[in-house]
C-alpha cells in the first residue's frame, strides 16, 4: 500500500484531522487521483468516500485492543 499513509494505531490522541488525512491519502491512492482534489464530476464521490473511511477508521481505532496498554487508562482518559 501507500508508504505515506501513517499508522494511527499507536498514536495516543488521534484527532479527527489525522483520521481524515489518512482517509484522504487512501482515497487518492485507490482512485489514482494525483491532484489535490478530483474533477468536479467526481468530487461528491471522493468526499463521500473520505467521510465513510474516516468513520470506519474512527470506529476501528476506538475498539482496537493494543496489547501492553491498560484499557482502563483509556477509559479514565475519556471520562476526564
């Protein structure tokens, strides 16, 4: 896959911007879009794909178990 897509799994405080940036890189790679944005004819599909991948990525990272990290620490941080 694309080497420029950064792994977000071990990042403690992943924000929505980082998730969207990774999703955008993925969609650009898969679609073959070399420009910063696609043509107007494809913009809606491009944006929808980014939104859907961002949502799926956030769900994945929210439920991912990282061995060696106490899940209670994550719960405490979220409730603070």
